[in-house]
C-alpha cells in the first residue's frame, strides 16, 4: 500500500510537467469534482486533484522561498522568512501525502469498493 503510494508519488515527480498537460490534467480533475454524482466518485476526483495541486503549490513555494533567499542580501529576517516558507511547504505537502495514505489505509482496511486514489 505505501509502496504503491510512493510509486505514484515518484511517477508524478519524474514525468515531465508541461504547462499545457498540467493545466489539462488539473482542469479535467476539477471537471470530475464538479460532475461527480456519488460519494466514491467525489472522493476519487478530490484525491486525483489534490496531488497535482499539492505538488504545484510546493514547487511554487520553493521558488518563492529561493527568490526571497537570493534577494535577502544577508538580511536575517528575510532569510528566516524564506526558511519558514520552505518548512511550511514541506509540512503542507507531507499532509497531502499523508491524507492520501490514510485514505488508502481506510479503503483497504474497510474494503470500500469504488475508491481508487
């Protein structure tokens, strides 16, 4: 279970993320969330949407923190702010990954059909 989650995570990272493909994937996932008719399809759509959005957000926050570090010119306050942004980005992404892992654990423990994150 955790191995399959890690495989999905590393597959998502290793695939090239072109802007058009990423926007099509996210917009398709948003459409799936809006058009879902039952609880299992809604959960599947939300999980499929949360992973790319989480990765994209983490990358954006890392870029922002890097920019803050470069432009800080040795100012300790700006460096501390950049470190906090990196810490928060890592914690946020870890929470998203853990929520998917918990969902998989609940699905496998209770044998809930129809949920395929």
